[in-house]
C-alpha cells in the first residue's frame, strides 16, 4: 500500500517510477493569473536583467540590490508569501513557474532564489510573528 509519505518522487526516480497523469502539472494547466505572473517575470528579465548582465557579472556596486528592490516592488520576491505579509499568497506551482522564468537571469536568479528560498521561507515557516513582521513584510521590496 502506498502512503502519501512515500508517494513523493525523489531524485531521478521519475525516470523509472510510474506516474499518474493527475500528479503532473503542465503549462496547459496554468491559469490566467499564473501566466500573467510568469509574463511579468519575463518582462522584468527582458527590461532590467538581460540588458545589465555584463554589469551584474562585474558586480557593480548597488546594482543587484537595485534589481532585487525592483523585483520586490513587482511582487516577485513574495510570490509564495501570504497576502497578510504583503505577498501574493500563491501556491508552490506558481512559485516554481516564477523560478523557472527567473532562471534565465543567470546570477540574478541565484540572488532572487537565495532571498526567497533561503532567507524568506524559513522565517515564514518557522519564525514567530515578530520575526515575520520584521523580516518578511519589510524585506519583500
């Protein structure tokens, strides 16, 4: 008998494990709002990140912070953060869609993912209310 715990796919298991169609999400399943968020992320990369890749690689002082601030103002730093803290409050698939689009931003993608995945989410999951108010609400942008 398969339980929810052992149903998750680990590592390269997806290559050899039989998967049910309803366990897979595909671009055709994205709703209009998810597509709009992905388009916003792509537009941001096209306008702000790609024209500045050389400057980013040269680690121009203040540039990455400026780009992250602009991304935060659009909400890209808080896709999975609940609305009560100023985020979009979207599901995991929406967050992964933004991460996929942002991945084309080279080192900007690393900075964005580090801030959202390593910095924000642990506080959101395990922090107390005071920490959430101080670090999540304020630091989305």
